[in-house]
C-alpha cells in the first residue's frame, strides 16, 4: 500500500514554496518550515548577512550545529542512564545472590 503525498505550501522569508511530503508528515513539515523561517528571519534581521542563499546556508549551519549539540547531549544522557542501569542491575544481582545464600 502506497502512502499518499500531500502538497504543502510553506512560507519562508516571505517567499512561498510548494513541497510534497507524505500526508502523515504534513504537520512535521510545517513545524520544520516554521523553525527554518524563524532562524532565517533572525539572521536576516541581524543585517550582517545579505542574500537569501547565504542566509539559508548560515541557517542550515546553525541548525546543524544545534543538532550536533543535541545529539551529544543525548549520547551523554544515554551513557549516564546505561551506567545507572548497570549499577542497579549489579545491586539486584548482589541482593539475589545474598538471598540465595540465605536459602541454602
């Protein structure tokens, strides 16, 4: 069964774009376009970068950097959770061993 595509209109820096995406991804596309528009608007309003293509590249670089930092935080949290689970597992194993020894 193929998934239907939706034509979605997004506005970025006052320019309209028609984008096709799976129908169930429409909301995510609109949210993504809003985030991109906000980032590009912020860069545009700073007045330091001129030209839509340069603004788009700077926005993409900023968003990629944000993604790298978020991924690093996720990995750090994952490591922390894994460490905590290992400690808990070791404690449970220790208690179970002690319980088994008492049963003998």
